[in-house]
C-alpha cells in the first residue's frame, strides 16, 4: 500500500524545496513554519516569494541550524506539544483496546497512575538537545555566534530592500560581506550552503531599481518563473 499527502501546504513545500536551487540554499521554509522555529533554530530571511501557481506571496527563510541556547518560552511550548501528543496517543490506544475488549487487569494500575508517555520515541526537546550536542559531527547542527550575527544582519538588510530602501540595503549587504567573508565562500559555512547567490540576487535587484526605478506598487516580492 502506498501513502501520500496532498493539499496547499504540501504544494507550497514542494515549490520551496525546488527554489533551493535558485537561491543556493539547503532548507527553505515559509513564514508560517518559521514562526514555530523562532527561539530554537537560526533563521535567515531571504525575501517574499510568489511560487509558480500562487499569487499570494510568502516570506521565505533559510533554516541555518540550531541555537546554542534555546529560548525558554519555545521549549515550554515544545514540551507541551509532546505532552499533548502523548495523551492523544494514549487516548487512541485506550479506545482501541476497549473496542476489542482486550483490556487486561494488569494494565489498570498503570492507567490509574496517569497518562503514559509514548514509548520508543524521543521527545522533541530531548532530540533537539541531543542534536545540539553533536558539535564534532562533519555536518554540525549548531550555529556559531558569527553565523547567528550574520543572519541577524542579513535579515535587516533584506527588510531594507522590502521597504524600498535600495541604497541602504546595498550598503548593508556590502558591510555584511566585508564583516563575514567566510559566509560567502562555498563550503565554509558548517550548517548551511553558501550565501553568495541569495545575497547577490537581492543586491542585484536593489541596483536595478536604483537605476531604473522600482515597479509601481513595489512589494519586494520575487516571482518565481519555474517550479
């Protein structure tokens, strides 16, 4: 038996996955997903994108890696999600057992003691912390302070572009490249792909609009021409 998933979120995910080739990125997510990752992962704003077949644009981010220290509020939310999913798993299990009439007497004390956690699966927070500790891996998942700073400065520069401040955005990108040259060299970033192509794309648009003028009702949206 084969399984599949369908729907608008799946189509958007497929389009963003293919957009990685145009931006030379590895993991690209929409703003809806990014909202759930803030405080745990380091994100780099790329630009608003209207993918093929969609008129409504979405802000798109590259997932750079894990933060060294997770935000306490986000961790609490993840832990609550783990607890809720565990309760749902137990509820489904109890309903299945009741329907089959196979509830054993020995299982009663465990049920009385409270909901059981899922077995055989690592909790989300524990899995994230375990990943963050793998700093000796060839593909480290934890961002360095420089990579975190680079992402913050990059987000600010892209925001200038979206706001139509093309001259300021160009200056910001130039400072970014001077301050973080390693992020513009293929293979130098441990947790993500080279940032040169995505920066040159936005900087190139800034230079074009400074010379030719921005389109009417400029909104900063990059309209993809291929899937």
